[in-house]
């Protein structure tokens, strides 16, 4: 330790990384990376999110041109 450094160093304080990660998500919500992963799951598997059908001017039969995978409904509810 040099004179005048005020005891400040470059070492990180001891932390519990698992607890930090859980609390970070709880406080700040989801990160951009998480949102991008969710968005990839919603892309229509038939048209790859374009909303276009097989022919010029046609729309995708599965997503009806929205580009988003339709949510399947449960009939049991």
C-alpha cells in the first residue's frame, strides 16, 4: 500500500454472484438479451416472421401475415 492511496484497491468485494443475479433481475426486470430470446421464440415457424405466403402477394396461413407464432388455446379451460 502506497502512501496516499486511501486504502482503495482494485480487488472486488466478496459477493454472492447467484444472489446478485437473482436480485438484479427482480429489481431491473429482464435484460435486452432475455427479451431478444423471447422474441425469437415468437417468430412464426412457417414464414420466419415475414408474414408472407408461398406466392407473391399471399400471406402466411399460420400467422395470417402477422409474423408472430399464434398461441394455441387450451379447450380444457
